[in-house]
């Protein structure tokens, strides 16, 4: 039987936001011990399980916060990790989002959740449908940045029909608001894909992987059965690809246990009865193959000028369709150690760049990048004792970006139906976004 001794939530700076001791097996100083351990490690991915004497720390990082459980028993770390992820999802459902501000503003609600979820360290339930009947504290809404808070680029409907565009905060409200008088009955279906790409210095694609998921967020107190229709040409594995038509193919696919698959093989339809809150109903992967051109290509020219400065001339091409755009594009260019100053020439005024000496990188930011266009930047760096060896410290270049209204695999939602049809015509929203998980270009 899994037993949790303590549970706490910390900010990325180590501030104590939530702390609950269930069994009195360790002192409150374990919070400081954990933070010292997690920040003393090199790299961005510390181990999720760490030990201190007879105490085990298990943590996940969600919303920029550390969600930590301690245990002294021989509990399964995988079970605790799953519980912490589920707890973060519960806080998101009941508070509308997970961020430092949201936790601070809703600490009373979160403590009430913990009282219902854990009893003397034993897990009772993590079901939103069950917990919503017992939670009495009302959430305090905190408008936080959301990947989908981008209504200006038409994520939530047709660009030419402003009345059909959902407000940016539509899917970041607490689930309790849907049971209040006047609360909207809405269902959001989000197709989210993460792209991992490696391009060699000769421009040859070395790796192209996509991980995707379909999330459903339900704001209906009594949701009927929902049917989600995917592309009719959706194939799992190369064996299913037919000799005609534009197939949408993935290598692996898994489904939430609530999904009924009777109509999936024949008509590519997912049937489910969603509960209030957010659930990931389907996950999929595509490895080493993309059906569309890469979104970005980089053409670098690196040389030394007569004054001994390092010159970097970069041309970045966006190969998205002409009516599409990438947003929040950042280009990270590692530079030689000791770089002290930067001068720049950018091709448009909305761009900006800076030299981050602590990270030994030049960061070039582009708020919006239209498909079918090319931007350029000239960077001049003063590097004391610049040599051929220090030139080898350049790169590889890493890009981060978001592609609204696009999927890298081509997966689309064909239809979204509720049966039987409910009174009041609940609103249904389908949204797509692809973002970079790791997009690396060697130079």
C-alpha cells in the first residue's frame, strides 16, 4: 500500500506555497533539503526520485512549480509520479490553471482538495466528478498566460467570423463555474503536437519526431456521449497505408480507458462520455518522417572581419503555407566563451536580440513569422582572443516556436457530435497547435 508522508508545492525559486504533513515522520526542514538537492544538480532534468537518509523525495514539475511527495515506505515511485500529475490536473480543473499566482490565490481550495484526496497519507480518490460534490470553496480566477490565449490569430474559429472566436480565457476557468447559474456549457477539443527535429550542418534532416495528444476539456455538468471523428485516412503503422489518397499516418497510438473504439477501425470515430475537467483521450507518435516540409530552414554565414570580430549572418526561412504564421519564435545561438558585446542589424523593427553572457548565447526573438517569408540578422560579436578553436564553440542553433491552427502530422478533427442533442446547444470548440519540443540546427 502506497503511503505519502508529506506533500508540498514549491515555486521555481523555492518559495513554500502548499505544505501538508500527514504522518509526522520528518521535520518541515525537508522542504529546504529538497530544494537544495534539486538546484544543486547540473542540467535541466534532475531525477524525479531523490533520497535523504531514510526519506524518499518524488517530484514532478508542472506549471513552473515543483509538486513533491515524500515517503519512507517502499512505495512505487511510478504510482506517486502518476498521483502528482493527477493532483496537478485536479488543481488545474478546480482553479482554472496552474501557476504560482493561481496557487497563492486558491490555497484554501487546494488544502480542501488535499483533505479529500489523501487521508493519513493514503490516496482516496482523484476523480473530478466525485470531488466536485464535496469541494465547497469557490475558486478565485487568475488570468495566466496560456498557449491558447491567442485569439488574434484565429485559434478558436474562422478568422473572418469574429463572433465565432472564443475569448482567450474560455478554457482556463474552474470547472465549478459550469455548475453556477449562467455558466456556459462548452466542450474544448485540443490537438496538441510537439516536434523534435535535428538538421545537420549540410542541411540534411537527421531526425524528425512528433508526439501528439488529443485533450478534451468539458464544462458540462451532465455531458452526454461525444463522438470525435478523425481523418478517414488516419493510419497507425505503415501496414495500414492504402495505395491511394492522402494518408495521415502515425507509428503508435494509445487511448484513455474511457474511449470506446467500436467505430474506430471502420470509421475512425472515438466515442466517450467525458467527465468535467480535462482528460487526454488519445496520444500518438510519428518517428523519422514528416508529411509536410520543415517549418524552418536556417542559412548561416560565419566569418571573422579584419578587426577580429566574429560576424554571424543568419537567414531564417519559414516554409509554412502562406496564410499561416509561427508565433513566439526564439533562436538561441551558442557563442564562444568570453563574448563581451553585441551589435546587430535586424530585418524588421519588431524583432529583438540580446547577448546572454550567463548562458553564453545570442537570443534572437521574432514575435510573428509569416509563412513563405524570410528574415535575416547580422550579429557582430567582440570576442577577446578569438581563435579557430573558439569558433568551434558556435552552435548548434536551437529554435522554439508555436504554430497555431496547424498539426505537423496532418491530423484533423472531422466532426464533434453530442448524442443525444442537449438543450441549450452547448458550444464546441476544436483547436490545433504545434510547438517545438526540440528543434536543433547544426552549423
